[in-house]
C-alpha cells in the first residue's frame, strides 16, 4: 500500500468526519484521528461547520486556513443528504455577510446562469452546491442547478463532476433524476441542470409515514429497477444509500428518485474526456453501505454486484431500522477496523436483529408497541432472511447477479411465491469460516489430530489391556475351576475313605461358608455338604450333670462304668449307653480322677486325690477301703490281666503297685506324668513311660528288668498293646505328632505312623488288636487299621477321623477325655466335654441314613431342615391304581399326619415348588398338592388315560405330564395360583419324552424331548417355542436343569451331556458312563449329581466336566436311584431309591434330629 501524504491523510479524515452525523461521535473520531495535532482538528471542524451552515465566509476562511485541503482535497464522498435536491429548505435570512454565495452568486438577487434564474440554495456538499432555479426558456419550469464548489478545481474533482453529469444525461428512467443542461459560470465554474426533486430520504419517508412491510418492499423494488436501468447503461452508482434515494409524492403516490451519481463508474465507456483516475487504496463510497470489495481497496475491480450489496444493506435497514454494522461500531473501530469487519464478519439475520429491538426503536419500523416485534420477526423469518443474506454475501459470486434479480425475488415474496434465495449450505459456511480462521483451524486440526491419535492409542492400549485382563480373568477362572475341581475331588476321596478331618484341609481355608437361608443361591452347597459330612453321627448318647473324669469297661463289654468330676459312679446296663439304662450306683463324696474295673468285673478302683478307693461290685456295690498311694493326685489306675495286681500312677511322683486287697508290693519313683501304665500279658511285667523312654519292672518283685531310650521321642505318654498276640507296643509322644510301633519283647522299632495331630490322650484297640482308636485333647478321634508286612514291619492306615464334640471350645487343656472299644462290635465309646458319653457306630461311616418306613412309600419330600413330607401306599392289587395315600410331615417316617386321600396315583413330581406344592398324576387327573396344608390345590387333565411322569415348575405356575401307554405330553399354566388354568401343550410325542422346567423373567418354560430326536423349549406364559438342541435318535434316561435355568443336563444309556438350556451350546460331554437313572444340579450349579443303575451316586464338576468321585454306595440292594431333593435351609441331600414300587429314602449328610 502506498504511503499517504499529509494532505491526503487530512483530506481522508475530513471526508470520514463529514459522514458522521452525531457531533459527539464525530468529535471522538477526530480526537483519535488527529491525536497530537490539535490545529489539524480545528481546521477540519471549521470546514465541516462552514459546509453545514452554508456560510461562504466561514468556508472560505476554513479553506484559507487549510490550504492543503482547498488545493488538493477530493470531493466529499461522505454524507450526501445535503448534496442533492431536498425538501429541506435553507433559513430565510441572509446566507452570508456579503449576500453572495461561494461562487459570487446571490440567489436573493436572482443571479442568472444563462437561461436559469437562481432562486435559493437547497443543498451543499463537499464537491458542489445545489440551487433551485427557474428555467425561462424554451420552457418555464423549476429545476435544480449543481455548481462545483470553489477550490474543487483539481483535475480529479472536475472529472468526477463531469462524469456525474454525463451519467445522469445517459439515463432516462422515472426513478432517476434527469439532466437537462450544463455549462460554466462567469467565473468559469462548471455546473449542470437537472430535474428538481422535492423529496426526503427513503428511510425517513418510511418512518415518517409509518409504512408497513409491503409498502416498504414495493418502494424498494422501484429502487432496484432504477439501479438496474443504470446498470443497463453500464453505470455503477457505487454510493447507494437512503440519502441518495429520495421519495416524492406524485398524485398522492410515492415515487422514488435515485440521485447523486458523483462517484459513479462506467463499465464499458468514458463518461468524460477528462482524466478520471481512482488512486490505489482510495476508499470510494459510504462505509456503512459499501460492499466488501469496495472496502478491500485492492486491485479487484467492482462491478454491478457491488450496488447489489448496497441495495441489500438498504433493504436490511428498511426491514430492521439499522444497517448490518451500525454507526456505533464504525465510531468504535474506526475506518480501518470497519473495513476489516465488512470483509470478514457475517451479518446478523434480520429476524434476529428485530427480536433485539428496544421499544424506542419500533417507530423506525412503523410499529407502535413492543408486542409487534413478534409479528415483524415472523414476517422476516426464512424467505426475507434468505433474500437479504443472499444480497449481502461476502463472495459476490454468491450474490444476486443483478438488481433486477433481487427485485424479482422480493416480488416473489410479495406474491407468496417461492424465492430463489436459500440459506448457504453448511459446507459453504464451513469453507468461509475456515478461510477466515485458517491459522486457528490449522493449529486446532493439529491439536485434534494429536488428540485423536493419543485417544486412539489410549483406546487401543485400553483395549489391549482389557483383552489381556479378560484373558487373564479367563485363565484365572480356568485355574480357579481346576483348583476347585481338584479340591472337591480330594475332599470326596477323603470323605469316602473316612478321613473326615482332612476334608476341611482338602477344601482349603476359604471353604467354611455359613449356612444360607436359600440353598438355591448357595454356591458352596456341595463344599458345606462335605464339611457337614466330616462329622459322622453318633447313634446313642448319655449326658451327665457333671463333667466325666474317667470311663471303664469290663472285659465282656457288658457294663460301662462312668466316674464324674463330683465323685459319682454310674453304671450303664448292658453297655447300651442310653439314659434309661445308665444309673448312679454310688459316690465317693469328693472329686475323683480315675476309675478301673477288675477283669472279672467284681471290683472297682477309684482314684481320689492321693488315695484309691476299692469297691466291691458283687453282690452289691459298696466301698471297701481307701489306701493312700502317694502325696500327689492319682492320674491312672490299671489292673493286671489276672486281676491279682493293681498299679496306680501319681502325677510327677511315681507308681504305687499293690495286690487286689490293696496291700503295697513296691513303689517306683518317676518324676513324670503317668497318663498310662501297662501290664504285659501274663501280668508278670509292668511297663512305665519315663522322660527318657520306657522301663519294664517285674511283678511282684518290682525289679527293673529292661529299659529303652527312645531317641525319636522326647516325652512318651501313652502306651497300648496291639496286634493279634498283643506283641506290638504302641507309644505316643507328648510333643512329636507320631506313633511308634515297637516289638513288645525286644523294644525294637517295627513301624511308625504320622498322626498330623497333637498327642493322643487315650488309646483303644479292637478287632483282635488290628484297629486302634486315638483320642486327642482337642476332641479329634482317629481310627487306624494296623497291618504287618512280610518283612515284619507294621504300618497304620487312617480309616476315619472326626471330632467327638460339637463345640470345640468346651475342650480345655486339663479336660479328661477317654475312648473305649467294646470287644464285640465295630464301635467306640467316648467320654467328652459337657458330661457327654457317646456311642459311635463305625459301620455307618461315612455318615448316611437309610430310612426304613413302617409302610411302603409312594412319595417323599424334604419340607423343612429336619422334616419330611411323605405318602404311604396302602393297596397292592393294582399297583398303579387302587392306592390309598396319606400326606404326612414329620421328623421320622413313623406315622401319618395330614389329610387322607384316595386317589389312585401313578407318579409324583421329583421337585417341590417354592410354595411347598408337588404334582401327582393318575388315571384321569393331574393334581397340584399343597404339602404344607395337606390339601389339593387344583385337579386337571380329566382326559388323561395314564401317567408315566409328572413335573411341576419351581414357581408352581406350570405342570406337565408324560402320558403312559398313550404317547403324548400335556402341559398347563396358571397365573393366578390355579384359580384358573389353560392347557398350553398337547403333543403326540415318543413315550420316552423327558420333562423339566426352567424359570426366567418370562415365567416357566418346559423343556421336552420330541421323538427322541430333538430338545424343544415352550414358554408356558407366552406360547413361544424354540429348538434347543438337535440330538441323535437315542432314548433319554434322565434330565435336570440348574436353579438359575441356564444349564441343562441330559443322559442316555451311556452318555452324559451338559449344555446351555437356551442355546443348546455344549458345555461338556462324557461317554462310557453307566446307565443314569436320575440327575440333579446342586444349588449353585457347579456340581451335578447322578444316580446309576448300580445304586452309586456320583458327583461331577460342571465348569470343568471332571468326575469328583462316588458320594454314596448303598451297603445293600435297595433299588435304583429315582431322584434327588435338597433339604431347605441346610446342607443335606435326599436320595430316593425305588425297588418294586417301594421307595427307600436315603439322607446324605447329618442325620435328621430328634432321634
């Protein structure tokens, strides 16, 4: 851009300031523009004041003071509202002190320019002055005469003055002021004569007359036609604005006149022979109305579309009362800032501008109240917005291509036709915005790209982490499942081998889960079942009032003698250990610690403090005498095999040995505990444990015959003879958890057994000395089976291990506990905490309960943790028909309780519903039965001839029956507790159709096997049917569904399969299994149990498909397993065995209470 000269810069400031009407804004602009040059600001203000007052002397003085301006300034291109004809008339007084104008012309004295008599000055501008004149010939009329101002005689100004005259002369349009004549004054100033227009600016006329939208648009269309005429004459106005468009009245009709072509430009011809040159970077036009290409002041030439833009600004002002960028903005940002604003910023929609108008501005739109704003906005919305914005496009290629096109579109709007203007596309707006913000967009794009890259990388990494996490979870789950299967398999093995204390160790430290109220949600049901099974049940029990100090059994095992801590002596008649046969026979009268019965059962020896009390048992029980045996308390009393000698051990003192009459034979000093003493067979040798080992003394001489130091033991306590010849000496140490087996004659070690428990406090042997029981201070009872190999070594195999007390906290350090083995049975008697004397039948280890009801059973169900519901069968002539049944609920199947019914029932459902209902079926009916109330809820299926199998859904809302000889499956559903019912299935299926129900949010669904070829699913509530799995033509023997309804297990003669009950996807398949008669998922769905033809009950780990082992194998033939059921609220499993129409219930787990 060229550097401006001082004169040009001052002229530009003058031109800009002359266009600003508001004095305050003008002063602010000049203060900023003339900063530091107060004389320049004063000169410009005087010049503007002279122009506005039309005062010749002031103007001349101002020009004289600012010669640079008078000599070289351009004509005013600012506010032309005084530069053309106007209805505004000058004051009636003198206009100058000399009475003459700037040109030496005096309108008051009727100066004459040729044929024109000047009447008055009617307008004044920066380039010329306009007078109203009277034409005298050839016609008489009033005209307007425009004379160039003195001092405006530069080549450029003269060229523009001549161009305006030529432009007006070329046009002939009713809406453009015409040129009649031209010439020069006597002083040589050029002038031209044109049509006198008595009018007001367009916007002021609309405001003054309160024109509505239609009237304004009609006037605007006339303006467009006038501009189009000029364009057709190849003339561009370049300064269109309301002050250059005057409105006058002709025959009461408003007519517009476009005036002031002072900066007009010809497109294809010269308007004058004078040089007309627009300097580079020269601002042409009025800033508020100029187009972006005019404001750009570049080498880009303007064309007719520049006028179209100015027309768009005028239309915007007609519609809204303000220009797109108002005067306040111009004053605030200045000319340079305003030029940039016009080129870059998109204008606000007219409808949006109107909605922000204040009430004071409504009059500019011809409205009266603020309520009219909504009406105006609605009128402008869409079409007029589009028309205005199209004419104001920054890119002239997107504007209307002519003023006529703009007028035509406005006319279409008035005629309610579709306008051609439409809003710019989103793509175009985006491209424009992108062009204006290229740097910011580039930086933003880079930032977004980086962000996208980082985000994508992060998401990829998160995805990889998630995949790794899922894979890790899958591996962990697989490892966990394998570990779970391994633990359960080891626990089942320990259970079957009777290693009950090892079950908890095999299951791991986290398996002790408390009993849950709802076993169907107990994921650790099977683990807790095994833990419960680790406590075998005792079959008889006697509870004394005081703790038990010691226990003795005569050689025949007929009588058991019990000594309590208070010194009371009890006898259990016949060794039955029952309350009615256990009686008190005497009392020492003070606390006692030990008791022993002579081999012939005629005498008792009782340890009382430091004494022994001898009692006679025949013919009556009475105390004979007391003998002091030491200073410390008695710990142990033992009789010799022949009953002739008695040995008494006192705590940390020694051993007293006497005869049967209580006479002392000898004493043995031994600073040790004497929890056990042992007479060898033949009663001629006494074995005494010491701190170093074992010492043997001859009886009755009392001489030490031999001794052994046990290097592998620190503190031997318990001694016992075992083996067929009692030739094995068992020795247990206080600190080492092991048992040594010595040759009783040579004291040579012949075996060693690891006990994995604290030292045993009591030992017992039975079955010819080949079985050993060890009772530990914590209540743990272990049983071992001893066997001798060919090399003479003896080994011990653990056969059972369990706790004798329910509450282990009752066993404290000094608690005396004892175990005895009756010689004639496979049983043990223990004396434990709480005064409990218990009899353990080892033949029932592992624990199970095979119930033997007094009458044959037709059905049996667990209805409470300790209760069974059952049906007795009465008739046998026709097993499937004439039956009388009794519904009963009780702890033992020993009698009926409930309502007697006489239905001939053929079959019962295997499961019981959540309400306590079962289903039973027979000829001509299917009944839903309420076990808890002993009544029939509903009877269905009158058309049924026979029934082979019946099932009820877990919710109790559906039942299904498999017909017997007549192939078919029938099903019913009820949603109102069987007040009503509808049949949902009646299909002719194969006889072997296996039924089971699954529950979901949609209600119960029936799974059935169709023709032994495929498994289908029927929604009982919805009626929807689907194929679950296509199977080969093989008869299914059993089926089961998990409690959550997700898993289905089926079995044919030799194949077990577990699959998804919805999709049929196979989880695992096991071939070569023995024929399965019954299947059931245990609560939690992780363990499946199966009942086989041979009576065995097997367990399967569902997640891994591994076999866990045999849970139960009946000791006698009681039939084949028919079904399973879980006791509510506990970890107990009911197995139904059936043989010859006779049910045998088997309970796996702890026995039912209330024995």
